[in-house]
C-alpha cells in the first residue's frame, strides 16, 4: 500500500468517519502513523452550522479532510424527505469545504454519490464528460443536486482562492457495516436482508421491488475506501473522477447471486408497481485507471459473500434503526 506514504504523520479529519464508508477509510489509515480525528454528532458537533465546522477544524488544524458526511439512503428513504435532505447535505458539503479553506487545509477529499450524475442518459456507461449532460433522476434529485453543488463550490474555491479539493464520484457501495434497516437500505442490502430472513423463516417467496432490469455498478466498500485514499494521494485535478468497477449488474442478477450464496430455494417475485429508479447506471473507469493505476480487486460474488457473513454475525446490530 505505497499510497499510504502520503498520509504518514499527517493530521486527518474524517467527517462521517463513523459511517459506512468513513469507517473503512479510518481502518486503512490506522495501519500507518497518523493522527485521525472523527467528529461525532453525539459530542454536539453539527456540520450544518458553519460555526461548528470552523471551530472544530480550527481546533484540530488538519492537513487533510476526507469528507464522508452525508444523510441519505435508498429510494424509499428519500420519499417525503426531499427538502430536508437537500438542505442538510447542501449545508454540510459547503460549510465543511468553506471552513477547510479558511483554516488552510492542504487537501479536501470530497466523496460524492453517483446519483449526482444525470438520471436519464441513454448510454451504456457514464463518464466524467457526461456529468453535466442532463437532469437528475426524480427519485433522488434533491440529494443528488446537493452533492453536485459541492463540486461546483470546490471549483469556485479553487478559482477564487486556489484551494485544493478533489471530487470522487462513487459507484453504489456495499459491504460490512452498511445500512440494512428497511428505512435506509439500498437495493443490495435490502435484498440480502429479505432473502436471509426468508431463508431463516422458511418463507416461500421474497418480494423484489421493480422489474429487476435496472443495472448498477456495485463497488465493494473496502475497495471503495482504498480507491478514495489512492486518489487522495495521487490525484490533484479539480475535475471530478469516477471511482467504480465499470461492471454493470442487474437487480435480477444481484437477487439470484444473493439467493445462491444464502441457499434460499423460494421464489423471487418482482413487484413491477414499485419504482426502478434510473434503468442503467454504470461508470466509466478510463480516467481512474489512467490517473491512479488502480482497480478494485473484489468480485461482486466475493463481496456479497463477505457481506452476508458479516450480516449473519451482526444481525441485530445490522437491522437496528
């Protein structure tokens, strides 16, 4: 892990460091001598307030901020919360970056959800040149726009102040420590929970939302965390970059793979009255390969096996609200 040399002996703040992605980033950083700070909401820190952002960063004086802070979930989670999610994520994203510029952070690493891409592009893969080529998908538009706006703000800070930030657009991540409660889980985690519980309770059928046709790029979270840190060490351009596998997997393929790994023999029933979301969302990785000389190493099946094993071992914690 030569890229970790970049982080040695540095002070690093990881907003969202207790969350799904942030936790895995922190675990990698713990392998080297560096000072990691994880701000916690329970300690009274609210990054929706600029004063909290500024006072916290002033007190720690980090060289690097890796921003994993976000409030989000699957399609169902966003329904009825669109305005709140827009405002919360807009404030956190911009205030953290503004405060980082004010306290002279050397580099701000911004982790951005792939739903900030246009939601209706009829193309086989989304490359960075497509990022501004259409409207966001209606199912997740307010959260996606707030994250997209953080990239614009990073560009503005670069032009006005020369502030250094990079913006990494992530494929859908999955793995140990993910949200599995029905209110917040995404498609892969939701399917693991449903099929696992159906097997445990000998249920004859599992409902799968939608047609099963939507295709997504699923990135194992340990690979995603490593990709973020590799990019932090090697990439310095203000233009966004995808971190992904470049491989599309349909919801149907996903469900069948999970069923095979869990050993469930029941029926999968597709409820076509439920929304599919965007039909095709895989990410081009040409720029990532060129700039980072790096690729994710975990196959979708291996990643699901590890996730199912973690879920089974940590069931009560995993499904807690």
